[in-house]
C-alpha cells in the first residue's frame, strides 16, 4: 500500500492570519504530517528579527480502498 501526499502553500501574516490558518487546517480531509514555516530575516533600524511569510503544509491523503 502506497501513501500519497499533497503539499499546500499557505501565504499568511503570522500576527494577523491565525483565523485563516485555523480554517485551512479544519478544511483538510487527510492527516497533517508536518507544517514547515518559511522564515525570512528582517533587518530593522532597531535590530534584526525574523518573519514567516508562508507555510508548507504536508497532508497525507486518505487511501481509497
């Protein structure tokens, strides 16, 4: 039996889009395997920080047997 996976890319702003993430995760039919954030460094006048601009969400699809 072979597992099938689907990778979703969800663009969001971490400080404002938590509702968007919640709705997306609740709409997935399969099993969420991993969520991978894309972290980008940000350089500001007061120092450096980091921001997440999108997530890769790996979903294991249900077997159709």
